[in-house]
């Protein structure tokens, strides 16, 4: 107990999470009198999951896209498609951000790469300043539920390690995320239209000429989502193969066809992206050890028994789950939250009759809000830094967006069919 | 070395591509999986060097530079200890595997593939030991703002 408390304090003070998780695993194994060389076996299991190949490859592809002019072209294209609508620009921004985040993982890259383009454009189109700040900050984590986002993949990987009575596949998660993701996009778009109903003018008249130009500019990037999503959803290739195709394709297009990234910049981009991969995989590695210990020691069952005494209905459990995840989401980034919480939460939630795929979607939807929940959501600080505004102003600016997405999260949580109908369940 | 590994993966993806069209080599799949581990661990080493490991930075933000520095000494010592322990125990694991002489794939023995674990955790431990000393020196010189 004392050890657990000490570890929690160290974690809150800012100790790297991999060390905290490793320490708790080692403590557990020592208590159970298991030789600690088992750590080697556990961490080495990272090399035994073929799907993990997707993580370095998608991350690299995402970093490449972020460094190229792809964000700019993406905005141009969505502008040509949607810019004629009153309030179209806000919808352009939301769509472009969701799309970009799905491909790059929500690590704040969206705010930095796309926010810089969209924020001044929104201002010019006549939207109020706070609305623009809020929109750009919120959009930084929009798209988490769309394939091929890394958090979805990671949730699937962890769930597959747990020997659940019902095995879930990553493809199922990709399909389940579509409707809830669209719901969020839809609600935010409706709000933007309402805010811009008087002030915002259409940024451009619809012109076939502009659309043709935008299409021509993105001719090489445009097929990518179709190849990846079509390939995965259509069952032509596995997630890791899709990642390999994406990485290679993006590399060829951005470096050799558009020539926006010079060969000599590549090592730096590779290195930067692999730092993120390393930070995720080391946590995953040590948490494989702690998870195994937790399951051996039957901890999820004990947690379930304890909660069951106080919480009898599935509904109450879901309410508590939402609150719990929102709080977690403000403190932990989505990757560490997934590896730490999922192994404990999933068996408990399944005991309450919650579908594991649905739980994954609930989890990520909550985490998405956590990114910009005051006072400590990470994207608030990234936006404050990027747009040089006081954090207090960003808090106020994101508040309406927070409540809208909270409503979306509640709908997603209490209406499982939204996530599961496309799966035919 | 690190970048090389990243490039090898990309080279390997090309071969995957070829696999899609023709039958491929069975050795490639385990090789790729082990490369993921190697890239991950080497990435973790670089993340340690740049002090970019994932952590909760909610409360450290509100500390004064001096207190932050003192907290860092404790945290860095803790990480040194834990990473050192992992390095030691994974090294024992690698030694067992060496004696057992199991094969990871083709003619590559498992212990070779696994040797990245003690290596990476060892380097991470040394890195945090360095941070520890660096922060102690900063405390003594009252130079809290200096980056270690």
C-alpha cells in the first residue's frame, strides 16, 4: 500500500511513466516470489505482436505529412469543396483537422501544422476570435476515432493481450469509430454554422476551376486514404501492411514527387518520429509485464467485486466511467492512459455487460475531450504556446466546444448501437 | 545506428510490398517484429537523452525552479534505479537464452535479438544518472535554469 502511494506521488511529480509501471510490476513479481528475469520475457513480447509494426510506420508517415505542404493542400481542397457554404470555412477546418489527426495520431501536431493555416483564415472570414481559438484547439484531437488512428490500434493490441471471452479485432474498432466520429464532426459543424450565421461570409464562390486545381495539386495524395481505408475496410490487407504501404507511399510522394522534403532532412524526421515511438513502446513493454501480473493476481476481479458492492446498474457504472475517464484524460496522454487503464478497466466493464469494442470507443471519445479539458489538458498549452495567447483565454474559448463534445460523448456512451450497428451487432 | 534501423524497416516494407504480389520469404516476418522492438528501444534511448519520456507534468509546472530541481534529483535517481534493475534482470534473461541456444529466426539466435533490452535500459539508466548529477550540481551552483 505504502509502495503504491509512493509510486503515485512520484508519478504525479513527473517521473517517467515507464519507470513507474516497471517499478510496480517488479514489486508485484517480488511479492509473488517470481524471478525478475521474467521482465525480459514480458518486454520481449513487444517483438511478438505483428500488428505493432503499424506504430512506427504510421508515426513516420504522419511526421512526413506534417513536414510537407500536405496540410496546406488539404485545406485548399476542402476549401474548394466546402468553401461556398456560409460558415463553410469552419467546417473546412473541422474536416481537415479530423482527417489529419486520424493519420498523424493526436499528438498536438494538428494544432501546430494546421492551426497556423486555419486560425488567420478564420479571422479573415469574420468569425469571433475566441471561437477561432476554441475551434483550432478542439480540432487538435478531433479524428481520434477514425481509422487508422494509432490510439484505436493500440487499444486493439492491448485488448488482444487480455484473453477475453470475446476477442476483438482492430478492423472492428475502425468500423465502430466511424459513426461516433461523424457525430462529433456533425455537432461541431452545426455549432459553427450557428455562430457564423450572421458574421461569417462564404470565403469563396464555388468554382469548378478552383476545385480542379485543388484536385490536381493533391493528385498524388488523394488516392492515399482510399488505398488505406479501402484496403483495411475491404479486407485486402492487414493493418500493419496498410501502414507499410502508407509509409512507403508517403515517402515516395513527398520526397520524390513533390520534392518538399529533402533527402538530407529525412534522418531528422525519422529520428523525431522514432522518439515518439520509443516513448510509447517502452511504456507498452513494461506494462505487458505489469498487466500480466495484475491478471495473475486477479486484480480486475477484485476491483469488480469492490465496485459491485456500490454500483449495481450498468448505467451508474457508465456515468462513473465517464467521469473517471475525463479526469484521467486531463492528466495522461492517450497512449499511456490506454496501456495503464485498459487492462484493469476492460474486464470490469465486460462484467457489467459492456461490449469491448464499444468500451474502446467510449474510452477514446473521453480521452479526446481530456486533451482540452481545463485546467491541464495538453492541447490547451500547445495552443496557448502556438498562438501566443494566455491559457485563461484558451480555457474560455474552448468551453462551448467542451460542452458540445461532452454531449457527443454522452450519446456515444449511452447509445451503444451508434458504435455497433455498422458491425452488424 | 538508430537511423539505420529505421531505414532497414523501410527497406523491409518494400519487401513486404513484393510479398503482396509474389510469395515472400518466411524469415522476414520475425525479422520485422524484432526490428520494431529494436527501433522502439533505441527510440526510448533517444527519448531519455532528450528528456522526452511520457510523464504527468501537471504539478511540476507550478513548482519554483529550485524545488523543481530538487524534485528532479529524486525522480532521476528513481529512474536510474529502476532502469538499472531492468537492465540487470533482462541481462540475466539474455544469459539464460544464450545457454538455451534457441533460435529467433533463420540462423539468428534469440539472445542476440533480446540483447537490445539490457543494452537500452542500461544506457537509459546511465542517462538518468547523468541527469541526477547534473541537477545536483545545478542545485549547488544555484543555476536552476541551466538545461542538463
